C-alpha cells in the first residue's frame, strides 16, 4: 500500500485531452484539476461533498470532484465545465442558464451546469419537483433555484 506522500503515475482524459502526471495518493480530483491542470472552472466550495460546486463528469456520471481521489480517475475520462462548449458554441445547458438568468454570484454555476447536464442525460426532468430532487446536491447561496429549474426544463426540451 502506498504512503500518502508517494507519487503515483496516472493517465486520464480530461475534456478529451490525454493527461499523464504523478500525484500523491491523497490528492483529490478537484485539486488535480484546479492546481495541476489549471482548470479553475470547477470550484472548491465546501471540500466535503456537500455543496456540489465541484461537480464534474467521470466516465459520463456526475461526481463531486472533492470526494474522488485523482488516482482513482486513472484510465478514466473526466469532463469539466471547460469541456462542455464545442467548436466555439456553448452547450445548450450553458446557453439556457444565460437565457434564464440562472446565476447571480456565479460561484455555484459550473457545478450546477454540470449537474444539470447529468440530470437531463439521466432523464430526471419530468417536473420541477423531480428536477429539484435530482439537483438537490448542488447548493446555491443566492437562491436562484426557480431560474435554475427553468433553465434545466428549457435545455431538456432541446435535448
């Protein structure tokens, strides 16, 4: 068993780009993304898996990056907020958040968007109550929940 300070080689795909690095066993995926790869769109909120600000997709499933060790992402694919837009065009969920003014301070927005993309892909958008339930792991201190639900509804109709 490696010690926490031992550096372990990993290879992961981040936003479609292969990445190879050596990381300490204790480094979270969140810290790897922000500090090593400088992908600062993924936010560090509570660092305990409670707020959802650090939501990313790991092999297509939404996860709190603060709760995943970088070494456990070895050989896997990670998508961050920076990887959603394609060919200079915003992802439909990103556009819906703008169109429905689903942000105020913006700190939670990347995690909200990543969770919304997952929520839509999982098919949990049949009602506002269902959207609220399946997005409940993402907290917004500014209370933009009605606008966030409207943005998710609109993006789900497009999908």
